[in-house]
C-alpha cells in the first residue's frame, strides 16, 4: 500500500497547490500555526521541502510543495 497523507497533511499540502511556487502556509485557515509535526512528517516523506529560512522566526519552516506532494494529494 502506498503512503498516503493523513487528513492534516493533505489539508496543509492542498493549500500549496495553487500558490506561486507551491508555497505552503505557516498558518491554517483559523490562524493557528501549522503543527511542526505535520510539516516535518511531510518533509520526511518528500511531499514538502524547505524553501528558505525566515530570519525573524528561525524556528518556522517555510516550505513548498514538491512534485511528489502534488502526486500524493492527487491520489484518493
């Protein structure tokens, strides 16, 4: 069985689908910071990758959607 994103992972990854460069949000739709655990697990699976460092908040990972991430959210 292929590894599929959890509901939280899918919700986060889908937000990058239509963003320039596939930029993934730091905050969810309610204004809460996206769980670092969700971010790290998506990076580990190759669905997201760090894009650049945020000098004001070095502990925040600014990421973008990868081709593997696009494929993962296109599968049902």
